[in-house]
C-alpha cells in the first residue's frame, strides 16, 4: 500500500515537472489563489510568480519531496551601458586657392627711334593672309572696289587687301596689313561707326589715273604707325581723333586744271574738334605742283567750310620735304577756327611758308624751329 502511494506521488510530481514553465506558473498561481479565499485588492503581488528572482513553485515541491534545496539562479546583472566614445571628425583639409594666372601684358608697341621713317612704319612683318571672299562674307560683304566691314568689334590683323576698305561698324581694327586701293575712294574709309583703329598698315592708292581720295578718312579714330603713299590726301578727319607716328610719303596729284585738280593735302579738316596730330613725318615730293589745280597744296590744311574747327593740337612733327606753298594753314571758311595749338614742330628749310593762320582764326604757336635750330615763331 505504501509502495503504491509512493509510485503514484512520483508520477504526479514527474508530470508536473515536465510541464512547460508558463503552465507550471499558472498552475501554482491558481493553487495559491484557491488557498486565499479573500485576496487583498491592495496586495497586487500576492499569488503571482516570478520567473527571474524566485524559484519555480513546482521546483520547490519537487525539491521538498526529494529532500533537495532548489538552486536559485540569479538574474544576470546587465553590463553597464557606456556611451561610445565618439570618433572625432577629421578636420577638413582646406584646398589651397590657386593663384590666378596673370594676364599677359600685351607686347609693347615698337615705336620709332625718333621721327618715323619709311622703314619703321607699316607692318612689322609681311602679312601672312590674303583677304578672301570667305572673309568678306564673314565680316561684311564685298562690292566692286570695296570690302565692307559691318560686324562691330572686327579685328583684321596681318592681311593683304586687293581693294579699298569701308568700315560700317564700331570698334573695327585694321592692323599689320597691306591695303592696295585701286579706286578713287579713300583706301580706308570709316563711313559709320566710332572707335576705329588703323595701325601699322602700308596703304597704297591707285598707281595711275585718278588717285584715291585719301589713305584714311575717319572721325573718332586712331591712325598710328602707318605708311601712306600714292593717294591724293594722306588723312581726312574731323573730330575726336589721334594721328601719330605715321610716315606720309609720296602723294599723287593730277594735271587737271583748277578747280578740278586733286589739290593734295597731307591732313585736311573742313570741320572738327579735339584732334591731336603728333610725331608724324611728312615727306612728300608731289609729282604735280600746279598752283590751285592738281598737285600739292598744304601739309595740314584747316578750313571751316563745313563747320567750326577747334581744339586742334599739332606738335612734335617733322616736315621733312614738301613741295608745297604752305605747311600748316588755318583759314576761316565761314565758321570759327580757334584753339589751334602749333608747337615744337621741326621744318626743313626752303619748303614753303611754315605756319599761316589767316584772318579770323586763333592760333597759339611756340617752340617751332627749322632744322639747324633757327626759330620760326
């Protein structure tokens, strides 16, 4: 009888022991509640089991039956959390700002040593290009006797032109070129536009027949370091112009009687304001010298036929050889001629009247001499 009871008890305990822990917990909790008829509302922990700090109740029962004290497995103490040491951000490597590439200074223009001559004016080297129909289409157009430049800002450097040039746009530059103008019009004529630069060119007018009107005809322009010959006048201008370091050579007249002759002048104004003429050489032996008809008239001729002339400075020029009646002449052609400054110019002897400022004109002269030092004023 005792043995049967012992076997039954062992089977019962084994069954409980083999139950899952959640069912064992619930079974023990229910058993505990059945022992307390009036559970307290405020004792919220009564009848509840702990699976972390208390041994399982079934394990206690089993241990009591077997006479073994249960081993309480302590809950592992969680490792203290430590904030990770932040990895310092590397200091950004500053990229050095590159030094700006200096803009190359344009090559300084080679100026004549003294007064300009036939050999140190015009292109520095022979032109390497010929102005073609394709060029004419790119920069304007070509008509009979004239290439027309109509694109503002055009720079034509190092060309050979086989006819005259007409400029119809602002800020056009003709540089280091040879211009053969086989026409009665001016070789380089700024017909419209301002800011033209005509520099270091050889400009040649018609070799025979009626001569080209002028080497350069412009206002609001710079005419520098050119070699001009075989034209009726070297330069025609009116206002806001600088004419410097040019060599004006042989001009061409004709034998037509007055008043139809060429009446050649080196530089001519019929109106104008704010023009400087300096450091030029005038070396002309006109092929025709008929007075008041074809042939040479005046080197620098100012006659106010089209409007007033004022603020003209003529300085440091060399009038080397000129078969003419007058060298510098100011004439009132119906409008005022005043503010004409003529100073420090050099004249060869025996070449005509150096300076003539006629009635109703105002000229200021100083420092003008003949070769050899004799004063003219």
